């Protein structure tokens, strides 16, 4: 019995001792001492060290603060570079050709002679200058013109008179209900001469009409005979007083004539009028670029289809032509010193002819140095002098002037 109690006591003592000993499971377990996942934000993980790509770079929309390559050039219309002006070199002429009332309205080469088209072949009689003079045009020898340009000749050039026979032309035009207002342009194909005439309606001064007419020139310049029975009328596309067709050139077997007023405010969609060279019958039209002010004459086509025209503006016609304050060509190329100062425009424009139409070339206009605000030179005739430059001539304003413009 005593032993049973002793065994119980020893068993209880062992249990007490075992309970007081350290418990191995009390050691901190890794899951207890480890930093909870949410606490890892206090450390910089390896992936956090690089700066995120979207944080530091300037967003694409911010590149507008830089000047794009296309923004660096100054637009042509903003501050155009002024272009140089050329001063025409006067070539003196004599006889009645030098009179202001000879009114030269066109010119063209026939062989080695420059034929000068008088608006009215009988101008001496009309103006009581030389009533007995034979009606006609004038001719200047190329050799004499070159001699003056080269400085070898100082005297005024003496022209040869080329008699004109146009029969009852004025009466025929009158019978059509128009008043004859003279010859405006001329070209030659061999011995064939082609001209345009201008006429004004008897009942409406704003109704203008041109005629295309053909003739023959004698090889010795003894005369030009026109066939007045074959005249093709060309109605003006705009109701503008004293505006008709002053430019004519040859394109293959066709004749092409251009209206005088082609500004966007008076002739929004201008065209060139095409005619068959043999019959003078209409052969359609071609699109023509808008050109402000007046187009008064053109040169023949070169081998590339390019040609030059006279672009003239008299300030007194601004209202008639509804001229803009600044035209497109001036905006694109700028203005020379005198053109920026005076109101008139005297310049030469290069065009490109194609079967699809007539446009400007990329060559800047040639601006002619102006005299003063009160002297506008009405240049109405133009022709090449070989490869030396262009010959130009005025009608009656301010007087008759034959001049040379040295370009190539």
C-alpha cells in the first residue's frame, strides 16, 4: 500500500518537473518572426530601383515645346525675300514709229526683221500726224538692234514701213454691230501672218469681241495682205470695257490666244482659246492659271513649251479689274524696291504650256524697275532677241519706248 502511494507521488513529481522545463515549441518560428508581406514596402525591392519608364520621360504630347523640323522655315507668304528689279535698256527709234500715237500693240520675228504691230495701221491719218503716209506696220533689222544692244550703234533706229492691205475690214466689223478698235497681236508661220483684232459692241461698251484673222507677208516686206472675209470671232469671257485678246502664240498646228483679264475676281476660271491653224476654226479651250492685272502679249513657245508674258497694271484700272491689294505672285516671291513703293505693276512672267493647260513655271517674275508713282509704262509687245534677253515695247503711254531686258 505504501509503495502504491509512493509510485503515485513520484509520478506526480515527474509531471511537475516536466511542466516546468522549457518547451521546445516555444522557440520563434520563421512564420512568426518574418516580416509580413505588407511590410516589404519599407524595403526597396530590386524591381523598385529603376525609375519606371513612364515616369521621367516627357510624354509625347510634351514634344510640342520643341520646334518640329517643318516649323523652322518661314512660310513663303509670311516674309518673302525681296527680288531684284531690272531696268529696261532703251533702244532709240525714229520716224513716226517714235510718235506716241503709233501705239505698238504686238511684235514678232519674221526672218531677220522684227515686225512691230501698230494698233491702227492708218494712225498717221487718224491722228493727223502724216495724212499721206501709207497705212502699215513697221520692221526693224535684227542686225541694227543687236548693234545698239552691244553698244556699237548709238543712233536711233530707222524702221522700214510694211504696208498693210486689210480691205473693207472696218466696214465688215461695223456690219457685225461692233466698232473696230485695232490690231492687238501678231505671229508668223513661214509667210503666213496671224493676228487678233479688238472690237467693242455699239450698244454695250462692256461687251467686247476679238477676231482671229490670217494673211500673207511678202518676203521682201513690201506688204501684208489679209483675207478679211475669213474672220473668226472670239467673245470676251468677262464684261470688261476695253479688255479683249492681246496675246497669241503657235502650238504645233494650233493657234492659242489668251484673254487680257484673268484675275480671280473678274475671271475666276480663265481658259486659253485654241484654233486650227489652217481653217481658223475653234478647236477647244485649255485651263489657264489665274493672273492678276492685265496680260498684254507673249513670246513664242520654246522647245520645252515655256513662254514669257507681259503682266501690267495701271492703278486707274484697279476698280475695273477688282484688283486685290496684294496678289498671289507678290506674296510668294516678294516685291522689288520700286514695286513695294509705287502702285503700278510692270513685270514679266514665265508660263508653261502643256496639252493639259497653262500654268506658271517655278521661276520668279522679272520686275522692271519703275520710274515713279505717276509714270506707268504700258508695255504691250514682247519678243526674244536670240538668247540675249527680251525686247519689249509700249503703246502710247507714256510714249513709244522700245527696250531691252538682259535675261537668259
